[in-house]
C-alpha cells in the first residue's frame, strides 16, 4: 500500500489536476482505492483538493506544513547538485541551510544514486566565489515586491560609491551566472533601469503599500535587455567587433555576460562588448584566432596599430 500511495503522490506532484479515473488507470486500481489513498495522503499532511462532478478531480495544493517530497532518480540528483551549488554560490545567508538540506538528502539517497552524486561532487569545483554576494533577504524582498506588483524603495550604491534613493516598479530578477540584477521601471527617470542586486539596500516601507500595473519590458524580454546593458554599460570602452566567421564559430569564446553576439549571415558575425582594459580585449581577440575588424571604438584601432608596430619591430631581429 505504501508504494502505491507514494506513486499516487508522485503523480499529484506534477502540478495538474487528475480525474479519479485517470489516477486509477495509471495505478491499475479502482477509483474507490484512489479515494482511500487520497485520504491516506491527507492524514500524512498533504493538502489534496478534490472537486466532484463530471469535470472533477484531484490536485495537490499548498498546506500548513511541509511534508516530505517524492523525487525520481533524475530529480534527486538535480536537487543534490543544486544544493551543493547554492552552498558555494552568490547568495549570502543560504550556505548553512543548503548544506544541512544536502546532508539530509544524501543520507536518504538510494545506493544506486550515490555514485552519480559522488562523481559530480568529486570532479567539479565552483568559481562563483569570485563574484559579488547578495543577501538572501534582499533577493526575497525584491522578488516579493515584483511578484505582488508593489513599488520598491531602496538605497542604491553606484560603481563609484555614491548612494541614491530609488523608487521603482520592480519587474524581474535576472541572474547571469555571476551577478544578480533587477530590471525595474524608474518613475523619476521615466525609463527602464538595471540595478545590481548586491548594491541594493531595501528601505522600510513608509505609508500604505503602493501597487502598480506591470509594464512590458523593452523588447518583451527582460533577460535579453539586462544582458545588452551589462555587457557594455559598466565599462570605460564599448566595442563592436566583426568576425569573418559564423556566430557558431565563437560559441566556445562568447558567453551572455562577455558580450552580445549577432549573426551576420553564413560567414560573419558581430560582437558587442565592453572593457576597462584595451590590452585585455586585444588578448581575448588574439586567443579567438579568427580574423576580425574593429568597428569601434577608435581607441582600440589606435591601440592595435601601436601594438602591431611594436610586434613588427620585435620580429625584425
């Protein structure tokens, strides 16, 4: 019976409504047995909503407590890997909780799954510690305001250390793999703005909650808009490089945060990026090993001419 109840729970966790007949067919039992097993789940603390009639059925809902989950093999491995990444990631305040949850999960993993998790653990390392860390309370405050369509007031520290108070309509949190960003509509500036979450300090609410009607982000894609901005805006130089190769040839050299790659047909593509160091950008371009043309900035073209002259002189001996 226990195995069957767990199978029923696994079906109900698929976030859809099941009719009694559908569940009975999947479990190879009668609808009466399904009703008894649903009652058993309710006794265990699961909130299972049911409706009667021809269109009625069963759906798993949120309850007052946190009952145990039922995971298949791939889900269990994915959760274990995710918890380990969270323990060494870019969100402060969840490291201990992640390790505790991972410890509980690994103690209950079937023996057949432990080699998969152990292999991933022993052959991977995290480099996330090099990026800025965001307080978990800050992220949850931002996310809650965006979800409820409530205006958010916070103190923001710019890259030069100056602080300002912002009153915005939060839209989306975007994680680039290194940093967290908030895309929001700034009413004072009447435009969309991207804020680094690690520089945000939410301020206590004064007065009643102020709701807003959500706006459509530029281009309809919040993540794409943020990436377009963060790949160039924070840097001293904005660069556009045209490569004599299809975009696929740069797949191993370009990431969403290193630049925006635009295909230009079968034999060309353009990279829009930014840098504070022309030497670092030239080093990157040299490593790619694909012929390129500098469209902008002119400072980069001058730097390449000077560097080419020095290299040519060095090779003359």
